[in-house]
């Protein structure tokens, strides 16, 4: 077993992989620490990057932190390490989301390591997808990926899908008329050609996708009421394929598990040629979140709604450089 501290350049490279994770409005609400003496990573919440209106209870912040944690686990597994993880290890420090300790070589390899090539290929796509149905075997594999992280992934159909789409449409209509939602968008979207270097966070206008002219796919319009020169309109899917990810409980620890499950699903989806985006609007309204659950079982707390399908390759949104979010300690 290698008990030497990781070289600083390897630590930085691992954090570079971790920060490729998605987060609400690409706010990137995380920081990382590495302690050479104990060879331990700390994943911390960056409370300066909270969305006060859309995420007042910090649930989405924990989902993003969980996604970054999963990426770090995948990157470590890819290098042959077994990452030992503790979630919320210090009750006196709730901003410390997790610690990760590389404990030695994986015997026989890890299934996570095979997901590594997808880390930097996974991008949220707000463009139309094909009507091609996702094969049942792949749906089952995605559900298995979520289950490995302690969450449940289900594909609503028939009248449940109709209900989910109606709730998302209602939430999007509310957001368009809500000053708080508009303030979140104004803070975390980038339009026009900025002077100097482009912002390393938020959603740039090239990632907005076209305006929705028709179809049933639930799309957030990141432009709001602002015009975006050259932005087209398009028809989206008539039969969108949505997946809802839930946990049995609804605590910060569950949110972190859900974030890891979400990213594991997204990496596998990317590896298998699927495109993805998020449909979180109904989760931002307490009275709309609960009805998203499976009406038959009536159990589970919905943590995220994913839109999946076969779509075009798209560029990724920017990320803060790893050195800007990483502190290395003795």
C-alpha cells in the first residue's frame, strides 16, 4: 500500500476532475482541501454561492457537492485508489460535506473507474433530443447505478409522466413571473460578450439552447425576458423521457447521497451515448415537489428530475480552475 502523500500536481488534477460536476445554475458551490499528513480530501460547501430563492434550504447545494464527490471518487478509482468516504463527519461544521481518504489499491479494479472518460464529456444539453426510445436494458442499468449510491431512479410513464410534466410546466410559469427566480437567473447567467476573460461560472448564453417553439420537453428558459442575439427557436420532443431520482429520507446526508447517485447515473448515461439536462423547476416550490413522487407507492422524496435522450454534442459550461477552489495543507 502506498502511504506517501499525493503530489500537489496530482491533487490539483483530481480536483479538476471533481469540479466538472453539475450544479444548479452552474454556481459551483464547493471548495476542496487536501491534507498532506493524513492524505485526506475535504469537500466543503461554499456558502457564498448559495441561490437564496431557488435553494433556501441548501438541498441543491448538497446535490452539487455530492456530484463533485462522486467525480472525485471516480478519479481516484481511475488511478487505482480505494476512496474511503465519510459524509458530514463533523456535526459542529455542517459546511464540511465529506472527507475522502485514499486507502490503497483497488483489488480487481472498481466499476467506478470505467466511468472516468465520461467526466469531461458530460454536459447539460438544452437542445432538442431525438424521439428514439432509451432501451429497457439501459434504463435498468441507470436504475442500478442510482441504487449503488442508495437512491432510486424511476422512469414515469402514462398518467404519472403527464402529471410530472404538468407540475414542471406550472413551476416554469411561476418562475417566469417570480422576482426572486429572476434575481437568481440574473446573478448566474451570462449574456453578451463580456470584456476581458469570460466568467468561470454560471450559465453562458451559448448553453441556453434554442427557445422552445413546441413539444412537451420541460425546458427552463435561462434567458428570461432578455433578448439573446442570434438565438433560434426549435421544436422539442413530443415524448420526453424523464427520470426521477428519489431517496427514502430527506436529510442533508440523503441529499449528498442523491447527488452522488445523480452523477453516477449521468456519467453512465454519457458513457452509453445519451444526452441529459435537468428539470428542477418543480423542486423549487414546496407545494409542487411532493406531488412529483410515484402516486402508486406514495413513498420517497424526489431529489432531481432528469431529461434523458439522444441529442447533439454540446460544449460544456465553464468551470473555476482547480487552484481557485483548492487549499493544500501540511
